[in-house]
């Protein structure tokens, strides 16, 4: 039996595949909660910060807000159209968020600000940014984190405006928030790469072991193809493939 390939990005990431699409309104809401908690604990250290506004923009996100996060554990019926499904939102060609620190307070919002209103603004490929958002800083060998950054950063074109803050307490708070959100962020990867295969393995294994699905759907049957890949042939196929495709980065 072959040993799965583990890239630096996977080695530096938490287990699982998260439950929230990076920079989606739901992700920003969760980020806001983490940010307010972190700032409340360290407000005294931010009193000399003044004001700092930071914006992130991810281009080429998934086309809509299908619940392909935690739903992969139990969803039976696939979502196939933006007008179907609860709370569906069409994303468009980019997702963004901005946050503003002012003394010992912080506000976090979905959406994009012009560079003229930011101290620092960064734009990149949503898929690469989603992977970087899962790379942990705490509890991981710093060399593995550095290797993950070296793997992922060259995969996107970047547009940066302004300069990131060097305020030590602010940097520590942002790192703390980053690590808190890493397990919740859904990663995306290029189709059929080892990293994508790892995410696919997580989805298929979890669904196969889910007791509710064992009761509600027929047992999956597999057939071996010449490519050594397995393709499910049951009523689970469509929802599984829907979740898998949601993790794909479309390369141009």
C-alpha cells in the first residue's frame, strides 16, 4: 500500500477540510468573533497603535455559497443551481474583507475597500489564499510553516498596496486570529494534485463512516480504472462529487 504524499502545506495545516469558504460572509462573521475576542484580551497593548486598516481580496473564488463545508459529512442531495438551496449567494469573481484597528478596538466587515482607504491591501488568487489561511504558526515546526509558505506563495500573482504594520502586539493578535480560523477554512487545490487527493480522501472517508449515511443511502460500490482511481457508483456519487469540485482551483 502506497503512503500518501504529504506536502509542506498539508503538514502545516490542521486536520480536516474546514467548514467555511475563505472570505465568504460566514467566514468573515466567524473571523470577527475571533478578532474581537483576541483584541479584548490584548487591548492594553494596542493603545499606542493608532489606526490600522487592512483589506484582503481573493480572486476566482467558488462561484456560489453552496454549503460544501461540514455538509460533506451528512448532505445527501446535491445542490446544483444558485436558486436552489437555503441561503444561497452567488459570489461573483472575488471575495473580500477589511478590518480596522483603532486603539484597543477592532471592526471587521465583508467587502473591499479602495487602496486609498487602507494602510495595507493584498490581492491574490482565492485558492492559494485559502491554503495559506490554513497554514498554522503555533504548534508547528517553524521550518514546516516556512516550507508551506515557500510552496504556496509563488502559486499566485499578488497585488499589494501600502505596508503591513510592524506593531508587535498587532502582529501577534493577527497570528492568533489566523490560527483560530485555520481549522474552519476550506482549502482549495488544483484538480488531481496530491493535496486535492488528500481533501478528497477526507470527504469520502468521512461520508463512508457517517452512520446516518449508512442508513439512508446504498453502500458505495467501487470499480478500479486504469488510472488506479476509484469512482463511486451509488446515490452518494453526486453529493460527493459536488463537494469535491467545490475544492478545485480553476487554473488559467
